[in-house]
């Protein structure tokens, strides 16, 4: 019945995007920290970067782009290594900086915002296992045409569901990140400088742990 509803796959895509973005991870820590330190423009740029990366992985998963998926899985060692190094570097930068020294939103340039966008975009793409997470969530939510018993079979039988589904993934993911930006702005106005400094240290430790885990995974995959 739901498949007959116009926009059904778009709505399912939104659910997929929310399911992938909502779990707490390094992207959330980076987005919250940037919003607290540099204001809503930096937060929105970061959210857009993460959302577009999620949409690309959603496209790879739902459209049955096996060549791209195979490449990402085959090269997961160095992709994970790059992502781990970026996370550890961000952790060090976060620990040494002072989030309480807020930057005026008006001082953010287009180059700076583009840097926020592309840095999180590349960091998100550096986790090739995300495509497997998308595949699992898409199947679990039932976001495939009934005649398709797998991602490849479904996409081969009907490409018309791909565009609304992937667009929904983008909207769902970006919507969640923008929601976090709004929460961070509320927290930014209420927390004292000392609390902001302490939260900055917590973010740094969290990013370091995530980065260490990703690097260990890269080493494990390399020796397999």
C-alpha cells in the first residue's frame, strides 16, 4: 500500500538518512564543536558536507553500483587510515584550542565554510563500511520495490525509486545535522566559558578514541 503513495520512497529515504546520521559518532562531535566555537554558519556547512557524503553512499547502496562499492571495500585499509589520521589530528587541534574564544559568525569567509564542508565530506567518505550500513538499513526499513529481493535486483528492475530515495536520504541526514546545530546554539548561549572549555576537552578525547579505533581497524584489515 505504501508503495502506491506518491513520495513513499522519499519518506523512506528520510528515515534511512535519520537512521544513519542519528547515532553519536565523530561527525556529531565535530559538528557540535564547530557550532560552539564558530557559530551556525560553520555548523550548517559541516552538516551539509556530512549529508552529501551520506547521500553518495546511499546512492552506491541503493543503485547497485557494484564497481564503486567493490572499490571502496577493496581500498578500505588506506581509506580508514586517512580517516583515522584526520580524526586524531582534529582531536589534537581541539585539545589545544579554546572553544570559549568564540569566533564572530560574520568573520567566517566562503573559503572557511568550504573548508568545513569538504573536510567533513571527505572524512565521511573515508569510511567505506558506511555503504554496508546503508544497505542493511535500507533493507530493514523496507525501502525497496516489492519485486526486488536485493539491492541489485531492485535497482535493475526499476530505477524510478532511486532518485526520491537518495534525495530523502540527503534531506533526512541534513535535517538531523541541522537539528544538532540548533541544539548546539542553544547550549552555546547558556553554558559558561568553563563549561565550554570542559566540553571541548570531552570532544577532543572522543575524537581521539574514534580515530584510534579507525586506525586499529585499518591495521586489522591490512593484515587480513
